[in-house]
């Protein structure tokens, strides 16, 4: 039976995954992992990160102009977006 890879926690809480483990999982520099504690074990899982687009006020107004919403729906949406209840 092959020995399990061993890692050490640094004073900053960092660990280095051995190259053999990274290769097995197909991990590359900059990849993101989620961390879970399961039955007293640390479980690292590759994560998929999706970029979030931040919309300008003008882009939000563009959405409003093309939306089929009642005035009340539009008012509630603007509140959710953190914008004034009526367009300037």
C-alpha cells in the first residue's frame, strides 16, 4: 500500500498540495477550491467560479426600457437594485 501524501499547515494557515495530488485532480495555478468539514475531515473540492457583471445605472435603465413590467413591478425592481423608485 502506497503512503498517503502529507502536508503541513503554515503559520498563516496555508498548505501546499503535492504535485502528484494536483496532477491527479487536474489542478493548475490559480484554481479555486471549496473547503468543507465532513466527519472531522477537511474536504477540498474544485470549484467553478462565474464572473459577475456589475451594471451601470444606464445599463439598468436600458433593461427597464426593454422590460415588460407594470409600474409597480418596476418600482419594486428598482428598490431591489438599490436605485431611486423613479428614473431621473
